């Protein structure tokens, strides 16, 4: 698959602003392992091979358990995930699939039971950021490296 365009080169200021937004969310105090789970799940839903590859590698480098990463796409059927992780994954799916879900009150109730309002804001902006990165990568046809 041939890359369609290099958005970072075409619009460097906007791309740097996206990267700065992503970094600000990362530095907001969100748990790094939760950050990886959210980025991976949104990337799976959106079908972004480039991002799935990158987030699995980053997760492993950050010491996450490979079994957990294998089970992210089926988190509802796995006992591996804590209530907090499940709430974050539920919120990730609700916002990533917002056209279908409308970010329902029941999903917000689940995330509200596990996170403070500030933490929900962190998660929400994280989900916004990764969905934007997915759309950039998919629309420009970025492909993951092949060893």
C-alpha cells in the first residue's frame, strides 16, 4: 500500500499542534498502561494497522503483559481486566463509535463509577486524540513497518 500524502510535511504547524495536544493529554496524569489500552482499543475499532502495530510495541516496551494486549479486542469476554480498565474500554468504544452509540448515559455511568470528573476528561481527550491520529494514518495510508 502506497502512502497517499505526508500530512506532517504538508501542514507542519497543524501536525505539531496535534502532537502537542497528544503530549499534553499524556502528561495530564493518566495512567500509562490505561493510556496504552485506550489507544490500542480505539485503533483496533478504527482498523488502523499502523497505529495498532505502534501501540502494541509501545505497550510491550512499557512493560505491559502480552496476554492482556492479545485480549483487548475481546475485553468483555476476559476476566483479565479490572473494573477501572473495563470502564475505560467501555468509554473508548462509546466515543470511538459515537455515530452509533451517541455516548449513552449508561456508558457514562460506568466510567463515572470508576473515575473522577478530571480523569473522565483525561480519558475523553485521550480518546479524541487517538481517533484523530487513526484518521490521519488511515486517510494518508500510513503502513506499519514489516521486519
